[in-house]
């Protein structure tokens, strides 16, 4: 996509995500009124997720009718332009429903298996992350960069888990980190985990299986903030089936790679 078209989409996406975030924040404040449906083990959805996704999808397709769309709550449309918007209307739904202000709206734009623009917005903390390919990454307009932590025994990782994968696998990852004196935090929002890795509040983020809508925005954020991440969309059917995610500052990519025993080494930095 040429720079002018990407720039236009980047600006429009920030406006739409901010508006969607305000809608979701209103629902958050009145969450006791929400009807909650169960999608799976500790996996919930409410009218707030669906409303937010429908709003974002209708706005994007009104302005960019040729683009494709993939949403966590089922919104989908094949792309005519080669670019596909990927949205998680409320990432961290369990936190949202519990009243924890650790959730966000996450919107990514993917072309040819690469994330080229991303916006992540937590309307409660008023933090808006944005990045476009070649344009750097920002938090509320200020440039962000990944951490410079040089070794695991000084690091703090974000570790995510869902019942899509065996509990033992997560326990093994937690144990490996702790035995390496590497601290960890579990947020319940993969998108915020990637954002915190991009601005250096975390030194990296790992989850054995995550969906495209959780990381599509975070991938370009981490990359534009000088970080490294695995070839998420290189996985078979990753767009529809998800994949493992590992993101980190470049110095920790290899040590984390070995520690978590996830990938062959060829696509690591350095
Ligand atoms: C969440 C992800 C998180 C994962 C949770 C859940 P949701 O997405 O962001 O990384 O650990 O199980 O999938 O369901 O809140 O959009």
C-alpha cells in the first residue's frame, strides 16, 4: 500500500478506535446491566463487545469499502484491496466484566501477512498506542521504544494463558522464567501485553496460542518501537487459527527463545 493510502487509513483508524473506546467505556461504567454469554472455558462475550465491533466494522467499510475485515465477534469480509482490518473490540473481556480497568480496543491492518498499521486504546487509562510501517510507534503522540534490559535475570515478561492450550505448558513457561530469575505478569489482555512490550514497561510478551485479533496491532507497534517478534502470520492459517506469540527487546529475543523452547533459531535478530 502506498504511503498516502496508509497514512489516511492510519489517521482514520485512530479516530474510530477512540470513538469505539468511549462507547465501550460507557458500557464499562454500566456493566451490571450487561447480559454475559459464555463462549468457552473462562471465555465470555457481552453486548459491549458486539456493539463495539459492529460500530468499527460499519465505519471502516463505509470509508474503505474495498478493504477486508476480520473481527473476534464474527465480523468478516474478504478484501478487495489486499488489506484486511483485524479487530478485537474489547481485548481483556474478562477484566472488563470484572470491573478491572485492564482492557482495550485493538485494531490492526494487515497486508500480505504483515501488520502495517495498529492502534490500541485503553479509554479508562486514556492511553492510545499507534504505529504504522516505517513511521515509528507512539503512546498519546509521544515516541516509544522497547526496553534496553540486557539479561533475563533483570527482565519482566508478560505471560498470557487461555484454556485453548494445556495448563502444564503455561506452568512450564512460568517455572522456566522464575528459575531464570525473570519476573512475569499476566494481564489477561494480549494486546495490552504487546503494547507494554513496545513501550518498555515489559521486556517482552509470550503466549503459547493467541488469536490474530489479539496481536495484529501489537506486532507493528513492537516492530516500530525497535523490538523483535516471531513470524506470527507465517504460521499456517494464523489469520483464522492463531499462533504462538513471542515479542521482546532484541537483546532478549534469543535467550527467551531458548528459555521457552518455542522456535527454530533462524528468524532471530543478531
Ligand atoms: C484475551 C487475550 C489474552 C488471552 C485471553 C483472551 P479476549 O482475549 O487477549 O491474551 O490470554 O485468554 O483470549 O477474549 O479478552 O478478547
